[in-house]
């Protein structure tokens, strides 16, 4: 019987300090002794004090204490998975490892086209051929809902030899797929389901939240503890269950990608968060959900701002919704989401989790309270008053769903690593992309290597840039040129 009052990594850190250990090993700052005082003043001495080596530091050189292994066992037990693995390289690494493990570096994988750019990176690394599952495009809201079980079934009928399926749930907009239905479709064919649940670390710990992937039957589930939990940035956990994915092979695939110098501060924070959730998660998340309900109501009552909820839930859209993600439409204010987010940052010192051509999103967590909620409300009221003084937003040319569904004509790996050239953006129409181009956030590529580019998508990206869209990954972020496969 596991004892969830323990936090093996944190307990080991406490012992490390109490024994006054000193290491003639990395990190060379020696628990902050060598750090520039100006750096310590800003970052805090405690950050350096706990930054120690994992093996031959926190644990001995053979890791005989097994602190990480026990912490992972406790995490798996807490959420009902068979096994859990910690990663200090974010869910971006974890989902790449899942792609490698399931598809074995070859063949086909069914992938929801609203996948994060990290999944595209996994396709490039692995040499896997994506068979894109169409999300449910909402032409009125211009966003993608997760695919339905019927959508996934249709793709299995077309590509029955695919190694498995990968979907994203919750999406960056907080909408959720019918994971149980999709898992059944996959399992009826003896194939595994991977769920990129980066935004769902909190889901196992309160019944008022959408069903978490492991409970719904997924075989592999990846979560980012820093997104909706209380971990540091880059803290991720990937969970495994069932007999369709070999946990040892999955771990080996992750080992190929991960650092050999993991940060034990990240490990320890995930360990402590698991203990906190087991002991107090129902209360903490219950309070957060109550706050979210009140705040959603109060924001929706503000003139010119609409909180999306009912529009996101229907037979033809999403199966469920994480209501701690407050998605606000600013269209009636006559400004774009980019303008709204920029104004809130500049004038109210508030950062939004997501912004697009018409919306902003505030992501609540168990750390929020009445004071932070009131600060957001007051800032939004100020934005409403300032909106008439802001310039009219630049027009964005929004493609139709069919125009967004680019034809895949080459393996992402071949397109990315093969001969390529940079051409003026307007000459890229009809050419095969050799790079991915991703509005960020939310980080869903509009163009993936191996896809044939069309004029509508080029117009969308060019007009989006003028309106405030950010494109961090193309070789030319200004989109003067686009990198394409050399003919």
C-alpha cells in the first residue's frame, strides 16, 4: 500500500540539506555559492540551493534510493494509471516519445490535425506518415473542435494498418473530445490511443472536471504539470496503461530524447503537487470551479464581452468543456483579441493565456482567488472603456475549412530534411512546405512540412501578421519568404 503522505523526492532534498552535503560535481554554482549576487538577488538563493545533481547528488551514483521511481509509482497510483514517467523537458518531449514508441519510426499514425507543433516535430523525427483526422471546424467561431468517434472510425476504415491514433484533449480552447468513444473505436481494432492532454493535469482530481484520459481508456496520456497544476515550467508526466504500448519501450524512446541532466527541482515540484492533490485536490479544485462559475457569469455580464460556453458544446462540436478556461469574445468591442491582450499587458500588467483574431482566454487555477478574479474583472472593465480609443483592427483573411486542409504530398521528415529553398511568400502557393508555420499561441501549425501550400493560407498568415499574429518557427518570421522543397 503506497503512502501518499510521502514525497520521496522532496524528502530526499530535505535530507540532502540537513546533512550539509557538498558536491565536487555539476552544477558548478555549488548551490549558489558561485552565482553572481545580482543573479541571486533576482532569482532567489533558494532556487540555487536546491539545484543539485540527480545521481551522485540527491541520490547516490547508482540511484539506489529510488526516489524518482517511487515518486512515479505514487503519481501513477494517484491518477489510476499503471505507470507514470516524469519528464523535465515538457510535454513536447513526452508526446514525441509516444509517437516514436507507438509508430516504431515508420508507417502511418492517425493524428488529429489540431495537434500541437510538438507533435509535428515528433513526426519529423520519427519518419512517420501522418494520416490527418479532420477536427470539426466551426466556421462561425473559426476554431477547431476535437474529432468525434465517428471521425476517427472513418479514418480507421481508410487506413486500417495505421499503428495507432493521437488526439488532443482538452484543446487550447478548453474543449474536450469523447475520449471513451474514441478509445473504444481504437481498441475494437486492437490499436492504441495516445492523448495529448497537456492542459489536463488537474482532471483526475475532481469529478466536476471533464473525464481524464486514463479513466476514459486511453493507452498513453501526456500532461503538463505546469499548465494546470503546481509544477515548474517544463514539468511533464506521461502515463501508460493496458498492453497495447510497451512501457519499457516508451521509456527507452523518451531516453533517446531527454536530457541526461534532469533538474531535480522540477521532479520534486511534481512529486509535491501529487501529494497536495491527493490530500487536498478535491477542496482546492472545487473552490477553483466555484470561482470560475462566478467569474464566467460576471464577465459575461460586462457590455461587449461574451464568455463562450454553450456554443462550444453540441453534437457537432465538443463533447465537454473545462470551465476553468474562460474564453472571451471581444468582437462587440470592435477590437481583436491581439489588441485586447496587448492592452491588458501594457496598461493593467495582466497576461492572457491565449489570444487570436477575436478572442482572449484567461486560464484559472487552484491558485486563483477572489482578489485575482476581481483584478481581472476591473481590468476588463477598463478595456471596455478604452476600446473606442483603439484603432480598428487590421482585417484578417480567414480561410474556409477546406482551404485550411492542405494536401499532404510528402513525409514530414523527407520535406524537412531534404533539399529546400526559400521563395517569396506569394510564390510559395502550389509548392510543398519544408518548414512548419505556427501561429502562437495556441501552437497549432497552419502549415506542416510535406503539405502543399495554397494562396488562402498564405493570405491568412500575411494578414494575421499585420493584425498581431506571432509566427515563431519559420526561417523568416516576417514571412517575406517561405521555405519549400526544392524542385
